[in-house]
C-alpha cells in the first residue's frame, strides 16, 4: 500500500493533468465605482503608524489595506458616496496624493481629474487624474495640478477628445506636532470583470 502521508517528507503521486476543471478566463478588471475622501493627521511619534494612519482615519479609510494606482479612470467609473463600512483588512485600491511635513511646515496634497469626450461622437472615453503634493499653499498647488493635467491632455488626447468636468480634491494644514500628513484619494469599491472565454 502506498503511503501518501505528507508527514514523511514526500508528496503524494497525483497526476494533475487528470483533474478536470471548469472555469472562466477573464480580462483585466476595470474599476467601476469610487468615492472621494481626504484627511489630515499629526503625531509626535512617527509617520506611518502615526500621522499617516491618523490622516487615513480622518478620511475614514484607516481600517483597509491601501494600494495605489497610476492616474487613469475608465469610462465606466462612477462616483458614489462614501460607504459606511467595509470588512476590516479589506484591500482598498486608490489614486492617492499624500504629503508629510514637519512641525510648522505646511503639508499640502491634491488631486485633479477630468473626463475625456470624443469630439465627433461626444461619448465618454475615460478620465485623466493628476496628483501633486508639497510644502506650499493651495494657490500654487492648484496651478501645478492644472499644468500637470494639461500636459497629459495635450500629449496623446487633445486631437481626438475634449477634456471636461474638471474636479479638484485638496487638503492642506500646518501641523503643531512633530509630523503632519495631508492626503486626498479616489477610492475604488467595485470592479467589472470582462469574460474572455468559458471552459
């Protein structure tokens, strides 16, 4: 009799090619719904588990594991209200701008985004998002955000699309404690999975 115990350091002799399975093949998932949020936090102890965490708390996303995207919105992306609760430890994927300053310095973070519409058909193509952050005021921040968005738009999109419905999301403060973090974010809550093949 063959001993298939895993305790003796050997693996069972299984022919995995004989296992019949059914499933689906999906394409890259597409973010569908998102909400806007922002917050500040300050701490005399540290940044990551201090001022940054407290900024996440002020933004009501401190209970999630944060991942960040680059700066593109798909055409199906729809803004929703901030959800009341998600599962503790759930992954929260986002487009985020975050900056940490020291006591007495200004911490400023911002996002700008707009939607591209086809010039011929007026159909929504998708969105462009830019983030900027630093130790300066909101006037300079907005200038830099506008310049960044314009640069993206004219380099690849302006011939075919109009850029409309521009939205700003900004946060700025001067911490009184050793560290101060300002953040703003677009946070995604649902996704569309295109099915390429069924098996």
